[in-house]
């Protein structure tokens, strides 16, 4: 029994010693190195500190996570995540970078940085460095602290405020305009209407064209250009047909689609447009009788299609009024039936 107990103790002692040698063997493969970018810098400068740990791939080494300061004098501004890479011999290389600074001059020693390896602790070598203060030229007189410079205001800074203020003023003006219109029982938006009836404008322009005697002065193209423009403007004012940006064929087709019934007037207009296009685009030169015929046809077309406005006289007092009639009712009649195109 005593021999068995002695044998057990010897085996246990052997295992402890073997484990110690095993840990020592791996501990020799775990290295910790700390290195600074520079060992001399000025107060407030930011300097990099790199921590490197080399370890086997089948052991655990605890890399520390630092607080806001390494020592009372040395502050940590930033710290990176662990950067792990595999070496050629199969070991792992772990890097961690710190950004440190100090605000007091002097000679400092950064204490060893420990890493945990199982129940053991492996430390880096201490680092010594010097922090210099800013040199002051004592031969110069002491000067006051300079006040901040006032930078000029740029257009980009003014534009949002100016644009916003202008937009607010416009909105207020629109609101005031709408309120006034509502109080006066007036429409907020007025539709554009010619100041004079369409046929009055057209007949006056035709008379002016006739008095200018353009074709007699051999200004044939100008004559037919003005003539066709007068008729285009008349159709726009009279039938609300878009004419100024359309070809003659498109205008005639729009007039047909408006249920225009006067065939004679339509043929007169078609012949004038046809002759005008030949003169303007094909350099056609009509005879003198053709010039007279075109302007007379324009007069005839306007006269046959003009809008007639009649007013009914007011009913005598005490007379009966129908449900849909009012005093001074205006009735608009036109020779052809039209619609807006």
C-alpha cells in the first residue's frame, strides 16, 4: 500500500513538471513587442504606439483593451481593433495600434504592457521617450493674444437666407392678393381675352396691310407672310385654335375637326394659305390679280366667320321672367359652329 502511494505521488510530480516544461516551451514562442513611431515629440503631438504579439496557433493569448490613459500623463486618443495575420512558420501575428499624446514636457518611461497567457503574464519592454515644450524666444517682447480674424461672408452663405426671405415675401403677397379678390367677389385668375373682337383686330390689320402696298413695292414674300399671320392670329382669337406653331395643313385640319360648316369660307382660307406657302417656301411669284384676290378673300373669310354679339333689351317692370333668363342677357351667335382645338 505504501509502495502504491509513493508510485502515485511520483507520477503526479512527473505530470506537474512535464506541464511546466510544456508551458515554458510555448511561452518561449509567445513574444510581446511595443514600439513608438518616435521617441521625441512636442507637447500635444499625436504619436502612434504599435503592440505586436506573436503566438502559436493553438494557444490563447489575451490582448488587453486599454482605458482612456496608459498612465497619468499619457492619454490614449484612439485604439484599433486587433489585426491578425498568419506567419510562414504557422504562428499568428496580432497587431494593435494606439494613438497617444501628452500635455506636459519631460522624460517619460512607458511601463511594460502585459498580455495574459494562461496563468502566466508576458510583458513588453519598457519604452522611454522625451516630450519637448515649445521653444519661446525670450528676447522678444510679450505680445497679446491675437483675436480671431473675421472672414468675409460669401454668396453661398447669403443665398439661402435671401432666397428664403424672398420666397416668404412672395407667398405673403400671393395670400394678400387672393384675400382681396375673395373680398371683392372677383375671380382670382382671369382668363385672357382680346381687348377687341377678333374680327375687328383682323380687319384693321388687313386694312393696314393694304395701305402698306407691299406687293406693289415688289415685297411679295413679306406681303404673304403678313397676310397669313393676320389670318392665323384671327383663327387663334376667334376659335382658340393654336395656329402660330402649326403648318397650314395642320391649321386647316384643326378647323375641320371643330365642325366648321362654311365650305366657301374654308376654301377661301385654304387657297390663301396654299398661295402664301408657295410664295414663302417655293419662291412662287403670283400675278397682280392673285394678290388682290388673296387679300379680298381674307376680308371675305373674316366677314363670313365673325362673331356676332346681340343684347336683349330689358323686360318692362312687372313682366314675368323665365327661370333661365336675366335682364340684359347677352347671346353670342356665330355663323359656324366651333369648339376649342
